[in-house]
C-alpha cells in the first residue's frame, strides 16, 4: 500500500521495467507514465500494466483524452492517479475522481501569486495533489520554473514542482521554494524515456532518500 510522506518524490516518463525497479530501490513515492501521443515517452495501457512498481503510486499523464477515456486507461494500466496537463476544468476532475487527480497549473500564466492561489483554491475540492510545471501549457519541455516566485506558496493542497529538475538544479529549487514534492523527468534521462541511473541516484542523495552505498 502507498503511504504518503512529508516530502514526496515522483519520477515521471517511465518506459522500462529496469527504471521502475530503480525507483522502487530508491524509495520514490510516485512513478509516472505518459499517455500523450505527441510525447516520445508515450506508452500504451498494456505496456504500462506490465510494468511492476510495488509500493509506489502509479500516475498517468493525460492531455487530450476525455474524462471517460482517462478513467478507462487508468483501469487498464493499473493507475492510481491521473496527472491532468490539458487545462481540464473542475467538472472533468470531479468525473475522474477527487482522490485520483493531480491538477497541473502553470505559474508563468499568472500575473500575480494571488491569482495562482485562487486557482489552487478553485481546484482544491476536486484534486488530490497539484503540480506546478514550467512553460504555459503541456509539459516535458525541460524548461525550469521561477522557483523563487513560488516561495511561500500556501499548503492549500500538496504541491509538486516540475521542469528540468536534475542533479544540477534540484537543491536550488528546493532551497528557493521548499515544495511539498518534486517531479523528476527529463533532468534524469540519457534519452527521452531512458533514465540515467547515476543522475537519478544523485537526485535521491540530494533529497536524502538514498542511503545505500554506491
């Protein structure tokens, strides 16, 4: 069973069993699988279902699917939560299920922090987590956020930061905005969908989650 911790770590864009195994070894909290056809990390529900991730929360990344399509893929792929990257509204989130949604917001699209916080409150009743991504839509670009702008963001909902996080940027991101969780993807890859073991281990050392000898 998945047990939430004070500081959460999500590794997204998983395409291989060996990378999932490494996430289990390093004691990650969540792993993510992409279901967006335009992504080089896109997976089929059957391929995701075959990947074993004992003890980890399984996340699906969705952009253009309908709520019913999301629910069906979640069932077929054995997913726990859906990370919604398409600007889906409250009704969509409610249809998927409050405890099953990671609502994505893009801080760069807000003129003020209060506007971001207003949207956090708006989606609080229909989501489990929130994720702040770089850019203005979609995701997976590898761009970074203005972490300092997020400093002091209230805990209206457990929130992750994403966007180009890797061994060279992770510590600074944590120092500047103290997120509830981090989402690692392109910054720990050797190629899209192929995790770099050394880079992933380095991130977990920064996070304090890997105490095993190299």
